[in-house]
């Protein structure tokens, strides 16, 4: 069920191309940035992440709030290229309320795994979005924790790859 606060996006008006300077490197750059914010065995907190440090990656990110008991993930921020590939601006929506993302979907299960383990998770999956010229997507889900140990947010970097 789609929450009524979501608005359909005019996908023709959005840029779906990754900037040439980061093409084929979004996941690697995002994960390296996150690693640079880790201190010892402590996870970085949301307050450690400065979007000004990676402006070219901003269209490629998703920031999720973590809720436990029961598990769920709220879209806090969705980059413009991610909105383009989702064909909806799900900002403010809970993943469990989005039919193709609700449990037991792969993305929901992956988010639970990262929020439970506190360890990053990389994926390379076939593209199942609305744009037929794309064939696969790479992503990394990175845990953020105010207390340095228990993930309360997830930072996701995604890159979509077209045919050819």
C-alpha cells in the first residue's frame, strides 16, 4: 500500500546519469568515505557524515532510519537519481508500507542484516526498476550509530548500470 503523502515523479525531468568523475565507482567511493569516518571499532554516527564531503555522490544516496521491534526502515533522504529509479519520492515512508520493499524482500532483509550485525553489506543485483535501458545495480548499505555500536541509521550508496 502506497502512503498518500508520496507523489509520483516526472522521471523524464530527472537526470539518471552518474557524473563521469565517479562513474563505476559510486559504491567504492561511498564505502571508502564511511570507512574514513570509523574510529577504531566504533561505527560513525549520522553527525559524523558531512554531505559537503561528497557532493557528487549525493544523487546516489539513500538515508534510512532504523526501527527495531518490529523491524522497519524509514526513508529520511533519497538522492535525485534514486528517486528517478524508484519512480516515486518515498521520503518519509516506511519500507514495510511499500509493496515491493516490504518483508521478505531482498532489500528489507539486507537492511535487517546490516542493522543487526553493524557490518556493511555490498550487493550486485539485476535491475528491476521501471527503466528498460538499465540491467543491474550495485549498492552498499553502511550502518551509522549514535552510540558507536548499535545502528540507528543506514547510509546506502547505489549505482545503476545501463545496457551496453
